[in-house]
């Protein structure tokens, strides 16, 4: 484990969770890795109590799996989840985009433009954690513009299951570049209020994300003898 700046003992467990989340997204902790509680306590200068509270937070998010009497490990996305969930999410996001094109206000469009510009900057800076946060904000902003609470509820339920797990794999450079290009296309369609084209672009983008996760998972698996 690399040495880092100790976290103040008075810091809330949410800050510890943020630090561990960044370790996972950056690839320092990889899918399937056990969480080294003793090492983390020494690294952050904390006791096990706030650390375990932080681990519970990350487990609730789906980023970690708590193992009875055995600590925790970084969650892994199974092939079954990949093939089942992403096509459904792609359909929900496509429908949200169609509705958003009809109902989005100028102020909402400006806000999404600002999020997109900020996300482009994080991509250029290779800041994966902040990129992931802004990316999610953009997708949720499109659902907000769709003005359909039932659709949003369905999306949140499914998206929660993969939200953080998909960021625990190391996205290959080519896949990340493609994702950014697709977001540029999404913005072009949104500005023009081209609902059918935007819906198709979004569905393609979500399935590209599924392929990126699959590529990263395959790259991280040991080669067969």
C-alpha cells in the first residue's frame, strides 16, 4: 500500500469512504480485492470503527461486498448482470432522452452544457473519479428534464446496482475516448432537439459502456494456461 496523508481522527466516516472510493476507481484496489483493514487504519491514522462504518457505506452503494466474519472485498460485476441490466438501462435512457427533447427548458440545457464542459475538462486531466461523478449528473439531469417520476424510479433502481461497480474496472484508453466522443454527439442531438437521434445515440452510448466494462473485465482476468 502506498503511504498517504493521514486522515484526521475527527473526520467523518464519509470522508474515509471517499478516500477508499477513490482508491477503487483509480485501480489501486481492484475488483475482487480484499479490503486490507489493518493497512488502511495505519495509512489514514484511524481506528477500525470509523473504517468499518465507511465500508458499510460503500457496501450500500454496491461498491463493496461485506463478507461475514471475513471483512470486505471490492465488488465484481458478473457477466450475467452485464448482459441483463445494460440493455434495460439503455432502453430507459433512450426513452428519457426522447421525453427530455420535448420538455427541456433553456436553463436546463445550459446547466447540462456546463456539466458537459466540466466533464470534458476532467477527461483531459484524466480525473476518473470526478469524470464519473459528472457523467452521472448529466444522465440524471436528462431524466429530470424528461419530467417522468416513474421512469426515473425504474432507472434509479437498476442504475444503483451497477453505478459504482462499473467504475471499479480500469477503463481502457480507447473505450474512454469513445465514451467522450459519444457524449459530444449526445450534446449535438440535445441542442438540436432531435429526439429520435438522441435516443439512438444514448442507447448506443450505454451499450458502449457495457462493452467497455466487458473489455476491462477481460483484460483483468488471468490469461489461460
